[in-house]
C-alpha cells in the first residue's frame, strides 16, 4: 500500500515538472522556433483587412446636420421648450454637446428620455436645464420618433 502511494506521488511530480517545463518553453519561444519573428519597438502601420463583399465607400450620413438644431449653454436657468407632432407611439428627447455629431456618436447624448404619445398628437416638451447633469458648455437638443421597439428615428 505504501509502495502504491509512493508510486502515485512520483507520477504526480513527473507530470508537474512536464507541465512547468512546457509552459516555460511556450512562454520563451511562443510555440515557434527561436528567431522566426523580428521584434521591434517602432510602431508599424498595418492596413485593415478588406472583408469579401465589404463596401469601400464611406458611410452615408443620414439625418439633419446638428447645426440646424436649437442650442443652449449650461449652466442655464429656465426650461428648454420644444414642440413636436408625434409620429409613432413614443417620442425621444435628446441633448448632445455641440461638437459631437449624433449621426456618428449616438451614445454621446448627455440626456436621453422617451415618453409615450399618440400618433399625430401635438406634444410640448419642457425640460428644466437643471435636470441635465452635464458639465458647463454648449449643447444642442432635438426630439425624435420611436416605435415600441428599436431605435429612435426622424430627428427634428
């Protein structure tokens, strides 16, 4: 019985040494022969791969230019007032920093709120400037339609 435990212990030690030796070899040579790769501290520009069927045309920008929306400066007092006609079951009210284009960075909104409405219903959106917790600066705002699921659309 003691011989069997001693034999198991020797096998366990042998396996441990083989694993440690294999990890050392892999870390040192990266699984390849030495000298196969040239290391450099100089950054190298590598062109992005082109995926088969991928368009090389630039993305088409959709939606009005942010310069056409109303702007305000924080800190401010009073209310932002925006009147819309509902185009779907929800409307969304968004506030972005001037300089951030919502068409390229939709997640840059400092305020994003949706509320229910009836199609073709006139809605007056009133928002206290104090309710927007954003650093001082210039901002633009707009409303957009939104369905019961999916993203907002038709910014105005």
